[in-house]
C-alpha cells in the first residue's frame, strides 16, 4: 500500500491551545500580560528566580542598548555564551531589536570561532559566560552581564562599542528582518552549514512542540542541552517560555550529572529532554542519585538528536516511572519533525521516533517516488518549519531542497500508522562487496548486548571487499564482558556480512557538542587501529 505523505496538524487535545506568537520578538508577551510575576527562569547554583516581567524588562534594556550602536533591522549578531541568563537575555534582547541572532558553540577554538563569524558576516558578537577562554578576532565583542538579586531585582549591562564602517559581508547579505536565527549544523561529516530560520519558522516549531507535549504554566524543566543547537534552544528554552513554564539554568550554565536531580527537585521539573548519551549517564548513576518518583514526579522524558536503543528506553521508563518519548529533530526544519505522543494521545512504539508533529513526511526511493509502507527510503520533510535553504550555499541548497521539500539524507520507513522508523544516514552506509550496511543498525544491536554502554560502527578499508565493518564498544565497568562474547551476541542477530570484522573495546567514544557520535573523529581514531580486546 503506497503512502505518499504523512502529516499531522498541531494538536488541540482536551482543550489544549498552543501559544500564539509570531516569532522571537513577542515570545514573552502573552505571559507578561497574563502572568507577569510568574517565574520564567531559575538561575545558577544560588537558584535565584527571574519573573516573566523582569526577563522582558532585561531584554528591552539590551534592545535599547543595541539600538544606539547603529545596527539596523536584519543585521546579524552572534551570541557566545553558556546556558546562562546572559544567553537568554541577549537572545531575546537582540530579537526585540530586530536583529538576526546566531548562537555559536562557546567551546570552539579561536580559529573555528573566527571562521564562523567571518562566514556569517556578524557585525558584532554578544558574549556572556562561556566554557572556554577563546575570544573571536576581527569582530567587535560586546560583553553582557546580568545581575539578579534574591530580592527579585535584576540589571543587564551590555558593553557596546563603536562599530566599524558599515559593510555587509558573507552570509549576512542574504538576511532580512523576517529572519530570526542562523543556526550552524553539527558538521560531523562535512563543514558546518548555516541555516537561516525566520520568525515564522520559529513560531511554527514552538507551537508544534508545545502542542505535542501539552506544555503549559504548570510545567518546568532543567536545561540539559546547549542552547546553541536547536535541541536545547527550541525544545527546552523557547517552548517552555512561550508556554508559560519555567527553565532552570544549571550552575556554570552546563549539565552536571552530580547536581541534576537536585536541580529537578529545586524547580519541581515535570519533564526534561536530552540525548541518549546523557540518558545513559543518568541511568548508570540512578542507583545512587535518583531520588525516586515522589521527589521527582516527571510527566515524561524526551530523547532526541541521536538514536535511542529500545532496551535503554524501556530501562529508563522502569527506573524513572515516566514515559520516554523519542523525537526526531533536524536543524533545517527548526528542530522537531516527529515525536512519540503522550500516552493519552497515541501508542508508544519503541524503536520509532513517533509521528509528525506538524510537518508533511515522505519516504522516497532513488527516483523520488513514494515508498510503500514499511519500505526503506530517504526521508523528505515539508512544512512551515522548513528553512528556505543554506546561506552562501546555492549548490548544496539545490541538492538538498526541491519544491519546498527538504531531502534529509536520513534513511527510514513509515508504518501504516504514520510512525517513522529511522535506519541510518545515506552518507554513513558501509559498502562491503556490494552489500550496503547501516552502521546505525549494527550499533543498535551492539548496544542491546548486556554490559555494553555504547557502540560505534565505521568502515574499514579493505583491498578485496572495498570496505569491512569495524566497531568500537564501551562496556560497563565491572561487567567483565569481552569482544568474543559481544561478537557471539551479534552473530545471532545480524546477517553474516553485518557482523563486525574487528571490534575494539575502548574507554570512551568521541561526541559532538550536540551529544551525537562524532563519526569523523571516530574514523580518524579507530579505522586503522590494530584490534585490541
């Protein structure tokens, strides 16, 4: 049975209404009108609270300061900060000034940081507390400091300076006042691309996320994922603020497994979202750290940005006493594309990333024809969250976009209920003598082996077959499991040509800032290594 497209409208379930907004600039307006004193942020180790009214006042102060610098609507500014009050105030302040904001990974070395700013053509970079001492060169850096007292008063100070002679350069020449953000893709297999997102894209994404999880004023979360990527920015921060919820920003603006559950209790968090790597860490530490469902009564937990092993998903649900919802997000579609629904609104199908949360989906073959239900092909996405293309990348835009459809490069299939199964990346396929092998599929099997914490699969060059299958595996401390036992487990669950030809036991695997496997670093490290077990 052919399935040409699968789509879903923003849910209106049990009277739930997604927040009304047009983009970043008015994200807080409804809450300021109706609940001005409600807490928007809980900040740092001291856990001082910031109300919606105070947060918008700080953003307006920053917008006013930016208005005196000569910047014009549609100009690009970068934002360099950890997950702190400075990031939130800088983002919203620049948006209210009509500027286009590009959050950048603060852990990047100076050379990469400077290269991204030059490629963007940022007229200035707003800096808050970062996780690195690296500072950009060639772009004016304006430090932002937010001070919040326990009495509830707060001030924002932006140290602006004179801008150089106005010159629009780089990607900034393609931006306008309709644009809200420029996000950089992860860039693990290619150089990072610049993705422009309009205020309309942002509003559609936030409404879809809020509707999927029915987020509202009674909800709170802990910021686990970094805000310079869509996962942390759209799903945790912006959706919480738009819906009237509260976000706790951890001490030093970054996730700490040692303080996470204290943070959950401090803000009475009802949910959180993270990558599988962090879920694994919390699961491994749960016996000594997890305070129990009474102290942390979570409504649900969300996983995104990398595949989550079904066995881990079930273990997390048993441990935390809450449904674990897998989601699928891509930068080019303003993060969320699909998600497993809340249990009261549909089935949880472990091994899937759920169904559409607002976009149209197609799974197509090599000729661009829709695949029948259950047949693997490339996932295409269309809808109000999809970007118009890449900045300064016409050739890549032409390859990846067609009549508004984004060709994701992800392999998957849709079942008859519209649930999406992801099976890998086209670029990652291993060609072993003509047999095409998905490393993600082999990783999923390896991760299901008792005692295995994480696994990564990569191509090994081979003079006969072209490529063979290599694997690097992290095992749980004290398990005593060896490579032979893991391979024996695989032989009962994989085709013979999929079983790793070489398996290394390693202490840790490389990850990107988003939390996914860094496949480029993985291949550079392990593809030529002699087997050790």
